[in-house]
């Protein structure tokens, strides 16, 4: 196994973890988004899907493979970083469009860090 395995040894970007850069940028954009602050102020909570959309919007469509899944998987990391591990929880609420079905909401217990 050579030491360059898994890196792009031909270019100036050698050793750069692009996914990590995109994750950091998306989390920072989420942290600074005034729309998130409005949700927190009005509701004390935000739909999980709404957080996914905010994270998706932070990266271009061609930046990551399957941007929606990438953003969905990033939600817990983003929430832990922005609110702390004990600063949020999830709860199920009836959907407005179909009260017989539930939507996952993130309830904020602590302010942003």
C-alpha cells in the first residue's frame, strides 16, 4: 500500500477532504441563517426536512453525490455543533396536510453556541 492511496497526488489539492470542507461550510451557513433564528423564535422547533433544505442550499448541486441524502445525514452533526448534544431533541407532530401522519420536528432546548 503506498502512502498516496486515496488522495489526488497529481494536483495542488492533495490531501484536501472536500466533503469535510462542504460539511463545515453548510453547518456555518445553517448557524448564521436568520430563517433558522425565526423558526426558533416563533416555534421553538423546526421540521427536520426544513433543516435538510437549509443544508442542501449551502452546497451546489454538483458539489456532492446525492445532495439530499448528504444533507439528511448531516443534520445530527450540524445540530450537535450548533446547539450542543443536549441542546436539541426530536418529536413527532401531526402533518398539517394529513393529521393522520406525523412529521419529525427538531425541538431546540438551548440557544445556538
